[in-house]
C-alpha cells in the first residue's frame, strides 16, 4: 500500500455538533459555576459566568494565533486565583470541568458513516491514529468512549496534552514517530483547512478535507491558497479514495 497510516481529526470529522454553540457554552459555564459552589467555594455565580466566558473567548482567539494550548484546566485555575482569590485542588478541578464537558458532550453526535468506514480501513490493513485540537483531554476520551470509537485508534494525541495545536508541526511529528512511518506514508483527514490541511502539508503528510460538517468558522478562512489533496463530502468515500490514490 502507498499509505500505511491514516490520521483523523475528531470534531466535525468523526463527530458533528448539533446545537446552538454559544447557548450550549453559556449553559455549560453556568453548570460549572454552580459546581464550584458545591465544592465549597462561595463565588458569585453571575460574576464568574461573565468573567470565565470572557477569559474562554480570549483564550480561544489567542490559541488560534500562537498554536499553543495551555488547557482549560490551567485557564480555570488562573481565573479562580486572580479574579476570585480562591483555588480548587486537582480533584475538584477535574470534577467541575467534567460537569462542563458532560454538558457539551450531549450535543456532539457520531457521523453515521464513521464506524463502518473505520472498520473497513482496519480490514484493508491501515493503521489509525487520531489528532484532536482540544483544550481538555478527558473530554476527548469521554467522547471516544461514549461513541465507541476508542478501540479503533492505536494512538490518540490531544493538543491539551502536547501543548501545541494543529497546524503546529510537533503534534504531527509525534504521530509519525509513534507509528514509525515516513510522512509520505500517512494521510490526515479533517474538516479544518488551516489546521488539518495546512498543518499536515507542512510536514509532508497528504490530506483529505471532509467538508460535510465544515462551516466557515471551523474552516478558518479558506481561500484559494488552501487546496486540499482530496476533498470529500462523506466519510464513506474514504476507503475508495485511498485505494484510487494508490
């Protein structure tokens, strides 16, 4: 086979979001705030909701410029320490963030073609890995377990654990190193042009843009300079595209 390794993005690739993003995040922050109070920290809930929402928005903007990922674990600790003069211990931090992400997880749905496609790729002899830009790695693993995707991937790389986001080359190179394959033997599949497509191309990995769930905010300013190696609308197309490529 020309390719040995197939790397997947997660959000808007294998999973898609069904809901009003801003409303879902606002509700998740409210639940997080109430959980902090239950942990014995009597913060002003309304003040926290506003402060954390602004901090989260700033963080989302900055990380797409610097491609660094400090994680929402650190962000929450900073907000509580600086703005509310209180701290959560490590177990409490995980507890309250799990509440946040358990709420958002309800709105992520499995693409109906995902399981069949992954099964076929394994049957065809490909090795599979996953690279996800996510600020909380426990959320990624919760989603993979919930949707029964975990067994398909030999390696899972999450930007919150690595410290860098796609398109930073480090996260792609870590995948190549783990699988001990050359860049020319790998393909990256994802929905975000400047993260999945440009990022993989910069390290010599071929790419497939899955446009089914992509939208202008998640493609990050597509222009004529970002031309994927292949473009598909359905995950079910992937096995045939890879076969024809070879």
